[in-house]
């Protein structure tokens, strides 16, 4: 099983950017997928997750600015980010709990989002 993330890069404050992550491999089902981020010198933190049933969990710091969506058929989770702030600068990691033989947690390779102020 692999998680392949795309998107990221440099954006000006107030701008928008989207991240996408696709799971591949012998996956029986998706429990949930989402995004975490880690800023320099800080711990990794939840950004947003979404279950296969559509239930979302979004960090207070990004509510109203970030939107997460899941295409279960494509095994792809998207994160639409708007109103970006300098403090959103971080490495963003795709995360998924997938059932192969049993539920297991997987991480993508991380993609850097830099918001210039």
C-alpha cells in the first residue's frame, strides 16, 4: 500500500492551494483518510480527516478555510486550502487508515506548503 501526495509549493498569504493524496495497492476498504502537518520545531498535528461515511474532523485553526473531501472509488482525499496564512507553512502529510487484512495506519511522504507573508 502506498499513499502518493501531490500539490504543495509556494503561495502568497491569502491565496489558495489544493493537496491531493491517492492510495494504491491491495486495499479492501477505507476507514478514513486525511491530512496532518508539521511546522518547523513543532509536533505533527491534525489538519483534517474524513471517514468513508463522510464524517469530518477539522482543526479549529483551519475551520472555514480548509475543506476536505474523499472520493472512495478513486481512493483519493483532497484538501482545498484558502485564505492561507503564514502559520499554515508546514510539511503536510497524507494519512489513511485502510483495511488490507485488518485496519492499519499509513503515512504519505509529505509535501511542503510554504505561505509567504
